[in-house]
C-alpha cells in the first residue's frame, strides 16, 4: 500500500481494530512516518461473482480493448464512491 502523503511503496500496520465485519488498521509509512487509517470489510461471494461477471461484460463491450475497459471501470468506481458518501 502506498503512502498517501509521500507515495512511498511500503507501509506497516501499527494498530488494528476489529469490529463486526470491518477491520480498521492504523498504518505508518516507513519513509515519512505519516499515519493513516485503512478499513477492510468482508465481501460476500455473490458480490465477487457479480464483479467478475461485470468485468467480463466490460471487456467484451470494449471489444477486447483493455484501455477502454479501464476507463469504464474508473468512471463506474468514481460514481459508486460518490453514491456511497452521499
């Protein structure tokens, strides 16, 4: 995981807080010592299967063009992030 402060490629988890289906980790950068929280959650198998099916559809829809598929994924993810924070 890259540090959001300096972009260094190595961080470590210094604290962990598990509650229910989520795990919060306090991470620290080995380069600049910046601390930031990450959140992990368990996904159901149904959600993972739906994601894989949508990936297949995206690549097929883009006529095998990985760049077109990447662009579509980026815009869809940004839209979902916007919806979840609203």
